[in-house]
C-alpha cells in the first residue's frame, strides 16, 4: 500500500465567523471522505484565519519570528494553534479514524528544513503501517535565543516527502489549483518549473506568513521530485478527496518537477 501525504490548507479548515474560526462543517466532510481509502495517510494542516491575522497585526508576517521579548504573544498564538489542531483531531476521531497529533517542534528543526532525529521517519512509517494517521500542523518552534520561528505546513510537507517518498501528495487549498488567469478561470493543468513565470500573483500573497501561492508551488515542486503524483486541488469541493484517492477525474493542477534540478 502506498503512502499518501495530505495537506489541509488553513483556508480549508478555518473561516471567519465560525466558532473559534474553525470551519467545522467542511472538516466533517473531509473526515468522512478520508474513509474512502484504507491506504496509509499522514495529515498536515495549516492555520489560515487562526494563524495569519495575528502575524499581520503584530508584524511578524515578514520574518516569521516572534522575538523573545514578546512571550505573551507567543503563548497566545500557540494556544490558538493548539486549539485548532484539537478541533481537527476530534473531528477525525468522531467519524472513526485512529489519529495521533504530533509535536512539530519535536520532529522538525527551527527553520523547518529537516527532521530533528534520524529515526523519526521510521517512527512515522510504523505508525501509518498500524493504521494510525499521524497529524502535524503549522506551528512555532523556539529558537536558542528564546524567540519563536514559524514552521509552515508547506515546509513540513516538503520534509516529509523527502524522507518518506510517498506515492502521492495532495495539497488542498481554497482554489482548484494554480491559475495563469484567475479572473477568467484559466487553470495551469500541469505545473512545471517553467510555469513559475506563467502563474498569476495572488492578492493575499504579501499577507501570508508562509509565503502565499508562489511559495506553496515552490514547495510543491520539491515534493513532486519525491513522489509519483503531486496535486493541488480545492479542499472546499464536495467529494474532492474521494475522487483524488480513488483515481477519478478532478479539476486540479498536477505538479511535475521533471524539469527541475534536484
């Protein structure tokens, strides 16, 4: 059985106006659709409307760092991120999944570029082989000087793909894929390194602590080098996960790194 890495973007599981900004209805649908596969899964989720507003308000969106002098903010943000993770985990438990939330700071280094221990990949493989879904989320890792550094869900996915060599990587966001013309709905169906010059800039990119869509596709290109199939699709579309996991047609962008130097 082949491993699936699935990222639930923050825009898929959070929404302004919902209790604690948790988009419970959509997460419940996702949890049900995940039952369509019995293959090993690792889930990673973003922070969306929970993590990005304080980053913008308090000015750490550009650097991704909360200085040690602002401990109260670090504690507050981490508490909110943990609450979001708890909602995601509980929703999956409620429909019958066996899940295990894992600490980002224990598994990943401060810049999100590597695992902290050589045995971590093997541990994750053993968990998935036993039918458990490990869950990571975008979080903050403490630096040696006491400051906190944001480790994005995209960075986590990139490291996992590099070590675990999954069969498939699915990146679920609030759009159908990567667009060359968003207004006219012109989707780039196959995204390669040369497509970086064709993609449209998104208005929210400058406000995204994780770098926006351009950073996401750069991470996706890195992931595609280590898996058989890498897909960016809408996590808001009914039945999307069922169709992706069962090999049905889906409006999406396929990411292909074949032109990249790896």
